[in-house]
């Protein structure tokens, strides 16, 4: 076995809000470990992460990027995750396969709230994580204030692993809170020890005492030492940090400037000493049931520009070899990834994250094995909240669309699509406007499928307000030989909302023979597909009450036409009115924004049903409301704007409701129907 295979490993996700500097941190980590000889920048579009065209066009991460580095006999696999809330599914899927996560944030108190959903996910899944407060060269608030703001959004205690040394707004060094040794940063080189800065003694002492007290909550021996004013040995503090970080009991905090490599080496050292080994993570994920049977889980699916499929997998136990059969599918090559570069390997062991080619039929989140695997837990699928109707620019491309979208959804499970039954549009659903634009870019670049887009039509319906009786419809047609004759009388009346359609007959004396009655119902149903206002008609009952027939010329088809004529006469007399779909939405928001969200809902014709504190989310509210679907299109955009990007909602169709008269007039006018909705 080669030395390369015997290296230990750590799998670390780099996560955090948009613009916090995650890709820059990855570049710095790769540089200080020697994995790259020169750092790229997001601005220049030459970083290892964000190597996809869609990322570089926007100077932002739109999918996870993977890179490997070796440091002190450990192979690190770093996964750089998108920060935009529109690509959260990518981050959640990747986090299911790592040993630890670095949460990158800026030292801006007002933006700390954006970390709350991420902290909640990490703690729900008990994923060990550290915080790296980046861009400390732009700090404009006190360090302890930053820590207190972070603590307010984390359910786990945060402990300062370092105390930054500042000169004005510039980060010049740090104090290691375990050893209380101070260090000074130097560009392009490790930090040097310096004398302890006396002016920070009180502040550092306060922060260190908080760190030790937090650790002592899980270590009785350390608690006794603190109570007796005994200075605990450094080895004991480090042992507690490793144990409690590994169990997701505490969250160590580091400070730095990734662009200048400040704080990156101490962060790496902490990952070496304190982050859990892959074996520990596997034991927790597999519930201790270890064997040599290969078990892996797919974290991400890629379709490369050349058309090949790559599945990024975490190996939980056993070894993978070239050509191995997993879930009945023979894998192609095995690759370690460095952005878009691939390094082929013949064999990999437990704890590694690699890409496998040609795993056809296997999706993101799937558990794969040489035997029948028990499916491991996977991240919850996010519900779509934004939609566009799409049409191929070239009509001949319609036949390719279904296959291309299927591959698109394999790469990004947070997308969805439907062929709408009422509007006949192909609708692409996602997490926001940028998310869908990225998907459309991929359709164009990878599959040569440029799309035209527009906002989806609202699936309006229509119904009637009053009953009409004995509506006559007669169809008589003579064209040589047998003619066509059908004659019916219908009663039409409205049904309660949600009842749909009901047809029955009360024929006596055989005035309409039984074999022709199905034709009458068929004619009624066909008319209801497109009512006088231009939309499907619902909540209507129709009764066939009378009619006549001709022994030679009558047929089922003739009675179908007679029924359509009767409906064409009768429905406009029954005061047709426009209905719109109403959704039930459950909005989740930080409590400080609840009043603004209530105003947002009310301003969009929403009906507030109530709100209450969200269970297990301190400082968050759930708001229930009815919201017209016509008002939903940009709702997620405004909601995120009001709530620093963290507000979200679930929705489901609930019922149909009459459209207010003035709005109905505008809808009908834009639909090319001048009716005022009253059948007049």
C-alpha cells in the first residue's frame, strides 16, 4: 500500500453567508498547505473553487467545489459551499458527508442573524463546527460584541479559541486562549510569538474565563479546578476542546483575514488537533455497526461539459476499487477533485470523499454499497418557492427538453418542473430568480437548449352565481343521407366551493334514449374546459331534464353537440364569475421582522390566520395566512429583502375564491375577454 493511501484524512465543509469570503478562505487554505503555488481571486475568476462558468459569470458560488490538500500527514478534503440562500440545498447535501464545518462570517453584528438557519441545521444533525470571523481588517465593532451577537443565534455555546490583536481597524495578531501566548502576523509567513499585550489583559481574561466555564459544563474535573482557582493544564483544555467539538457541544471561534492568510494556519492546526477523525464521524452516522462492506453516500451529482456523469461520494466504511459494482451499477473511474481538475486513483479507503463516474440511475443522497444497503439519513429536500414558465427558443428542441431537465434535476435536487394541466405551460420551479437563471444557463451551455421565459399564468377558474333552468340546445344537421339530430333541456346550478362538477339526468318516458345520455355528459364536460370568461368552469351541477330524438338521425355525437349548445346559452345567463387559487402559506421569520411580514402579507391581499413562536427556534415566529397565488410570484424576493435573507415559507393549494371585481376586470382584459365577470 502506498504512503498516499496511508495518510489520515479530514473532510471539512466551508459554509456561511454570501460574501463572507468562503472561496477566498479555501484559496488561502490551499496556498498555505502548498496545494497551490499561487492564489487566485474571486474578482479575477481564477480560484480553485467557483470554477463553474455559472459561478464565474456571477462572482459567486452556485454549487459546491471540492479541493484536496495535505498538511502534517493529513489529507484534507475541503468542500466550498454556496452562501446564497437560493443554493442552500447544495450546502445541506454536502454537510451530510463531512467531519466538521468551518462557518465563515463577517464581523458585522447586523448580519450575524443570517447564520441562524445554518447553525440550526448543524446542531440538528450534530455536525461539529467552528466559526471563522473573516475580514477582521474591516471590523468596526468590539470583539466581545461580535461574540455576544454570535452566541445569540447559536443553540450551542460559542467559545473564543483566540483573541484578536487589533491596531485600529487592522488585525495584527492574536492571543491563543489555551496557552495565552500572543502572536504577530506577517504577510506570507507563519505568525511569530510576541510579548502579551498588557492593554488586552482584562478583555482576554474575561473571554478566556467564559471559554473555560463553557468547557467545564461538560467536564466535572475542569469545573472543580476552576472552583478551586487551579489553572488547568493546557493538555486538559485541548482534550476538552477536542471532545466537546467532536460531540457538537461547543463551537470554537477564530478570527482572521483570509485574503492575507491571517488566522488560516491556526485554524488548520485546530482542525488537526480538535476536529473529529473520519472514524468517529462514521461511527456516529452508522450507529456503530461497522464492517468491511463498502458503504458510501452521494453528496453531489455533476454532469460535466463533456456529458459524463460524476457522483461525489463520502466513503463511510470499506474500500472502493476501480470498476466496483455499487447498487448493481458498475462504477467507472475514481477521482480526487481539485475544482474541475480530476486525479485518477485506483483505490480509496474509508473516510475519503471522491468522485465516481457513470453511476447511472443513482441520485444525490442515495446510499450505495456492494450489498443491499440500509439508506442513511439525507438532508431534507427544500420546497420550491419561485417559478418561471419556459419554452425552447427553437421549436424542434422540445423533444430534447425532458431529458435535459431530468439531468438538471439530478445535479440540483432543489429544482422541480411540471407540465401544468390547466395552463399547458412547462414550469420550472426553484429557490429564487438567480437559482433559475443558473439552471437556464446550464440548459443553454451544456445541452444547447436556449429558453424563452415568462411568469407562469395563474390557473384561474370560473363558476356561476345563480341557477338557470330548461336551457334548450338543439343540434340539427343534414348533408345527404342520414342527418344529425339531438335535442336537450338542461338545468344548471352552482355548487358549493370545492364540489367540482356533478351531472345527472331526470329523463322520463324515454324522450332521450339511454345510449345517448353519455354523449350529453361528454358535451357538457367539453364545454366546461373553456367557459365564457376563458377559463375552466368548476363547482357546477348540470341535470338533463328533457329532450327529443329522431329514430334515424339521432346519435351520441349529435347529443354531445346539442349539450354544448345548451351550455353555451345557459352559462352566460348564470352570472359567471372569476375564481382564483388561494394558497395556505406558513411563513417563518425572526420575531424582529414579524410586523413587517404581516404588512407584506396584508399588502398582497393575504388573510392572516394567526402567528406564534416557532417551536425550538428561540426568537422566531411562524405566521399562517391565506395568500392568492397571483400574489405569490415575487413574494419570496420581498420576504428575503425584509428579513436579511433568512425568512422563508411553505405553501400548499387550499381553495378557490372569487376575484375582487376590479381585479377581475383587469385579468379578463389582459386575457382578451372584455366581460365584466357578471355575464352581462
